[in-house]
């Protein structure tokens, strides 16, 4: 796991987003998430779906596994 790979001595905070695509001028966020890792392993995890206000393209759903019905 990450905590062993990096030999953590301080907490590591990992932030992730999933989007409807890669064009920052038109695509939108559909999920936000984070993990907090410490020397003993992951200590906290959180994620939340976000309504992008537009249909999620099939190509994006194929990559991130998030669909309009979610």
C-alpha cells in the first residue's frame, strides 16, 4: 500500500476528481474524493458525487464508472 511504498513519517493527503471529460472550458466535475494516509495505513476516506449540470458522456462513464443515473 501507499504507506509502505513511501515509508510515511507524516500524514499524506490524496485528492481526486472525476469529470465529464478533459476540456477545462466545457467539462464538469462529477465526483470529489480524498484519502488521508499515515504510517499505519489509510486513516480517513471521503467521496461525494456532484451533479455536473449536464449529461455525462458515455466515454467518461466508461473511464470513471459514473453514470447519469448515479
